[in-house]
């Protein structure tokens, strides 16, 4: 957010009440109803969760709601177990349970390709396709607990691939289709994936992305040697790139699936509540990406219940979550949450501006979308293109709008409300994280008034607090007064929380529970106002949120220093009106290299190759030396100020004398 936006958030006092019409029909109709449910969720979690998950399929019911892992008594950070003793398979809740109801032939996915072709996949078809692929994966040797990497675009088969893994009790790790070969290899190595599922290619902004070719480059690296088979879905066929199939390793999905669903996966593999469901890699403040581990029952219950209430879900809705399935929003609110509720989901393959900026609104009109869940960065991009685009289309089917991924600035909120929602649709601003698995705060639609820029009230079972560290207190912190900024923490465990960082319990403990002992530290800064509404200002650690993509500064820096010309690098965020934050890097070069625009271009490409194009720095600035504290730490706060133009600096193309600057500023920035 820009400085002006932050100021406007602080001054923002407008309130928008939901319409009477919406509230009367809503699942939760008033703040009192919300408070009652919320109180129950904290004081009697057993009753709350049992009732709210009654429509899910459990082969064995749980005996204990939660406990400390392996211990007795209520759940306590860091290691927890939920719904202890339950046995289930998530696909029975997402698929099988709909087979005996009218939803059997209901659309699960309404798919639209970038070039305009469409497909409708019913629940019965999704069920069949999932079992067919699961049977084939079982024949390839995939067993319960094995890891399977998925590198695909936004096509129905990506959901099929995820569900097929879950059917077998295998652990999927979806890798966003924008990641480069290096990043895939790194994730495969960390998860020791046995299989990679991909597709020949897909469309993005009218270009063909050769996904299989990227997988070839990833899998040929020595660190990716765990991979035994690559399964390739034929999506583009003749229209696509040439696909080279490596003998004994690569197989076509279309060839290995059989027509009949009779096979080992016809019956789902029943697993324990805490059996791993998936790993999703995300950026942290240090080191390489972390494999966030989600497990079976808690995650299913968390996404199921939150989908139902946050989107006030009803059977006749047409719900569209625009997030890519490669991020957590795509996991929780494009697959597990909606399918476990039997919802109809729109899935769109391509870019929001292809062939023009009317694309999103044409999709809303064509499919009669009732519920739209998107990110502020997309809204800001639409604002720039003008109202004429949405105004060309009939958006009257919309009844609810959602926002996720970053703080929404009031200007964008108002535009979303007026131009898209025509003032009729409540906006549900949902705050959560890859680690939380499901929504943790929201402006529950129909129940509470909304305030532009505020993410509202705690979710059921969630106890957030805005605090300052205070070693003199036994808890190690104190809650700050209303409207004071502080660290956002979560005080008690919740069902869909991450269980660990894959293969690294120590990192899990350090990353989330060491800032303040005994509570979960979100990495976000926030304030709570006099109505109990939360205002998240963004990350206060070294994680950036660039156009809704979570990027660790440490990852960018290590990608840069792996380039032979770079001696040192520091990455920081700069407020940006469109992307929320822009990525600025400061680089010192090794002797013999000229810091010029040519090198800057090559370094940008290098980052794109190492991580992915979405992580390419917005600006590369060269310096003689990076400013450091006496103990040798890079002064990031100084660099942030320099990047934001808050300190006088020369032209970006010239070498910046940050060393001098740091001497001048050392008192202010010494840590
Ligand atoms: C930010 C995405 C303000 C926040 C689901 C968080 C938000 C990080 C919101 C997690 C929101 C997400 N308002 N900030 N409604 N939603 N964030 O893991 O900084 O990709 O810590 O999960 O996004 O990003 P992640």
C-alpha cells in the first residue's frame, strides 16, 4: 500500500450495513448471531465442530476434539492433533457423498479456456475421473504417504490430480505453474516426490506455456532424482508444443487411465485424522521455501465450514475464485472447501486481460456468477482500465464479493463495491495465510457491517490479538489498546492450522512460536479498532506481498548471489499503487563487472529463471557497498526508505553511495 493509502486506512471510518434482503436470508443474520456462534466455538468447540461438520463423511467419528500431539488435555502449541480417532478420506466428502444425491449431475466445474472454449464437469464426472486417475497412479506404484508433485495450469484435471492423490492417501504438492525449473527441482527434492503430474502446455495471455518442457528441465537435475515417473495430461494436443517423452519415465495420462473405474481406488484409502493431505511451499523470512504441511480431518473441517459461512454458500450459487490452484487460496477455496459443500465453481485458465480487460466481467455474465472471490491487486488493475469495461457486461447475477491475499485499500474497496457490486453485494474481506489453511478473520456477509479496508472479526474458533512484546508479563506480551498498532498473533490452535514444516519440526517451532513463546506469530502487523474490527497493515517480517504473490526476500537474495557477477544483494519492498508492493533489489557486483543496465537486465532474467517470472525485480539498483550495522546485518529499514524515495538518492542508473548514507543514518537505523 502506498503512504497515501495507509493514511486513508487510518482515517477510514465509513461503515456499510448489509442489505436487509441479504441479511434475512444469510446463514448468520446479525452480529448477535455471530457472537453466539463465536462464543460457542471457543467455549464448547466439541459441540460447535461436531454440528458444523455433520454433513462430512467420517468412517469413524472422532473421540477427542483436539489435544496436544501425543499427549493429553486440550491442544497446545506448537504440535497439535484435531479430531483424534477419526478415520476418513477427504474425497468421500468431496465426491462420493454427492453421488447418492441430486448433486450427482450438478456442475462441479464450469471451465473456460483462455481461447474461449468451455467444459462443464459434473460431480459424477469429477468422481469418475478422480478414480480413473487414482487407479492409474496406484498402478504406477503410488502408495499411501508417497509424495506427488503437480505442475499444471488452471484446467479441471489439476483438481482431478489433487483429489486422485488424496483418494490414495498420497500427499500432493502443487507447484504454481509460474515457477521455473530450478524452483520445481528444489520442491521435488525437499518433498522427495516420486511422481510429477503435468500437462503438455497451457495458455497464458495468448502465449503457449510449455509446462512439460519445464518439468523436463527440472527432473533432469540431480537433486530431483526421487522422481520415477512423469504423468502428462494432453491438454493442447495438436495446438501445443512438441512434447518429448522420455522412455521408461514419461507416460501420457490419457493412455494410462482406463475406461472402467473398477480398480484399487474405487474404494478410497481410509486414513487417520492426522494423515498428511498436502504440502504447499511458501516463502518465509529466511532461507529456502517452507513446506507447509496440512493434514486430513482438521483441514477438511476448516475449509468446509469456512466456505459455507464466509461465502454464505447455497446450492444455486455459481462461485468463482480467481486464485490459481498453485496457491493456498486455490487449494482451500477452489477445491476442498467448495467440493466438500457440493458447490458449482467457475475455473478460468487464463489472464484477466485476455483478449481485453473485459474478460473477467464477460465470465461473470456468461456463467451467471453469484459469488466472486478475488485479490485487491486484480481490482486495482481493473480500476486503471476504467469503468467502461465492467459496465459493458451484465453483472446482476452477483450477490457476494470476496477479497483475499493482501490489505485492500479503501479506494479499491469502494470501487469494487460500487462498480462491480452496484452497492448490493456485501464484501467479505478474508484474512488468512497458507499456514492457517482456512479463513481466520472476515467481515461475515449479512451478519456484520463492513468497513472499507478492514478484515473484520475473528473466525469461529480463532482467537487473534494485537500485541506488543512485554517480557515483564508472564505471557511475554501485552495486548495493545484499541487503534494502536502491534503484532498480530493467534492465541489458540485451530483445526486447519499447519502441523509442521515438512521434515523440519525445529524450523516450524522457530518460525511461528519463538517470537513470543506459546502463541502463533503471523508475521503481520495490525490494529484492532473500537468495534473489534481488525486492520491488517501487512507483513512486518522479511516477506513481501507483490501483486498478491508471497515472496521471501531471502529467496530473491540467494537467487541473485548465485549469479557470477553478484557479490551481495538485498531485496526490499517499495509501496506500489498497483501491486501493493514492488520488489526492489540492491546489488553489489564482483570486481570486473560493470554495473549497468545490461547487467541489470541479465540479473532480472536470472531471477526469473531461478524462481519464476512473477518474482522478477521491479527495480535493480547497484551500490558500492550495502549499508550494514556494526554487527554486520544489512540495514533493511534504511534500504526500504531509499527504495521508497524517502531519502535523497541519485539517479537509479548511477552507483549509489549507500555506505555514506548508512554512516549518516547509522543512529537512526542501528538495530
Ligand atoms: C496477507 C493467502 C490483509 C497477509 C491467503 C498474510 C492479507 C499473507 C489478507 C498470507 C487480507 C492475506 N487482508 N492482508 N484479507 N489476506 N493477507 O500465505 O500479510 O499467500 O500474512 O495466503 O497475505 O499470504 P498467503
